[in-house]
């Protein structure tokens, strides 16, 4: 039997600023034979996320840093094509850290078999999975959002942000969405139901928040940090909660971006800011999935996919994420379902 040829992107150098194709090396190699307990998975979908950029740094995060020369880390969905573990069979659809490669040899225990859902397979990334769990638990558990409160969502046209906007509406909050560009703001207002939008490319953010949040801010779903978080803190109400989901303004910076300079607002307003990682909620995934699917099927929760095709386009897709060129969940289609 001829060996299966794998194609993969490997981390070649650590980026300074925006990552580019020059930071990766394309390799074609023959896959070894499976060991006991392993499976071979053909990657179908790769999720392109801000955390991809964090993993490229020369520092540990919530996961160990990626070593130079390793296959670029990435969350994927694929199908088992060969198995030497009784827990997974050929044809099972699985999700896990498949990496930027066409085939992944992985211990079966490191993968999760995906249950059938009444939605396309890509919904596991667009609506469910780490995206849906982050938006759902960020609002319900971390921020403890309550009906009637004012919620601000930054990077609101992104994968997590766009779900957070809609979940906020489902929970009965008044939602203010921050995004860049008229088209994104129209989508948030006209299709996703945001009560007010702020185009940070066309309006001073502090002035926009004063206009959109005349009675202050009770909850902030923070994806950006820096100057955005600074402007939000200036308008928080007593007892405000900030769910710190991401700091995308910092990930490509060679030096820390300014802000926030007014953390004293948390003290004066008795506010709370809490960081969280989706890994904290994996044991409650079913709870979130049931709600998210029900809301979607009822027409109360939409998701949008921004799809790039072919493993070769992975570096360009990551660059697109950080230039704000995408709307909704950025996915890479590696092979056919």
C-alpha cells in the first residue's frame, strides 16, 4: 500500500506584528503507520481564530507555546479514515486540535465525536463549538447579564461578537454593537437586531458611547481591549460586569497598546472585570448547544460564515482576520464533507 501524503503548514518564524505567509513553511510528507490508540483524520474544516496568533508567540498562554517547526496549531473538524482505537470508527466525524494540515494522526482520546445536529456540519463552528460556548457563557455565567440592562459588545461583527449581540437580545438586554465599517454596522442593526451601533471608523468611540449609552453601561462583552476598553470603562454604571473575552488590539502589537488608563472606574463603580477561556466550560457544552440550536431554529439567532477555500490559503485567511476584512465566522474549507 502506498503511503498517505500529508500537506501541512509549519511555523517557521515568529511574527512581529501581523503574521504573514513568510512565517510559515509548506511541507509534504508521508504519514507513518498508525500506532495502537491512534486514528487518522482527514480535515474538512479549520477554524481561523484570534488565538492562532497568540499561539505563534514565544510565550506560553493558556496552552504551551508552539515550537518552531511544528505543524501550525488549529481547531478542526474532520472524518476518521483509519482507526486503531475501539472508541472511534471509520466514518466518525470528530473535532479537536487537528492543526493546519490535510491529515492528522491523533490519539483517539484527544478528539471529540460530534453528535448529529439538524444543521450543516459547519454550524459546529459558526453557531456551536468554542464560538457558541464563548458567547453564551460569557454573557450568562461570567457577566450574569440581566434583562433590561445595557450591554456593549466590541468587535461585534466577528464570530463571537455577532452571537453575543443576539444572545443579549434574547436575554432581554438593550444591545450596543461596536464594529468598523458601514456594511458591518448595517448588518448588526438591520439583521441582528442591535439597538444601537457605533462605527469606530467613522465616529469617535467615546462620543459614540455617550450617544448610544446615555444611561451608562451595565455589561461589556470585551473582545478588543486597549482604547476600546478605556472608553467603555469611562461609562460603566455601579455594579457593571465586564466579561473579558479577548484583546485583539494587542495580539499584533510590538508594544502594548495604550489603555485602559482608568481602571479606577472599577473601584469607584464597584465593577467587576473577569477574564475567561472557553476551555473552562467544555463540561457544560451540551447546556449551551441545546439553547443555541433552539434559538437558531426559532429564528432568534443567526450566524454568518466567511469561508476561504483550500489549505494553501490558511496564512491569507489569518491575515484577513486581523485586518477586519471578515464578517462573521472565518472558516477554511480543507476538503469536501
